[in-house]
C-alpha cells in the first residue's frame, strides 16, 4: 500500500507530538518544525481533531494536544482518517 502525502504528514505530526504528550502545539509551530505548508497542516489537524486523535484548545494558552493515551493510537487509526482502507 502506498501512503498519501497527507497520511505521511499526519504520522509525522503525531510522532512529534507524542514526544511531549502534555505539551500543546500551535499549527504555526508544527508547520515550521516539520516543514509542512501551514494551510495543508491546518486541514490535517482539523481532520485529526474531528476523528478524536487530537484535541484543540482556543485562546492565548491554547493549541493542539493528543486526545488519548499514546499507547492506544495505532498507525492504522491515523491512516484510516485519510485513506480508503
């Protein structure tokens, strides 16, 4: 199976976020750090949030964080958001 660029980016995003699971990340920070175009990253983050892999908090101290235990998230859960399996 060949993964789409979107799925690969989503895996990279969650991989980075898993390193500091209690930290909140802004889309701007993730975009710069992972070198993913901001608008593209924002769409990925929205889909991951709608599928309950991420949670978002608005406001000055807001951002995105992983919404459940990292140990319960499987690669297939991430890929399933973006690919037809």
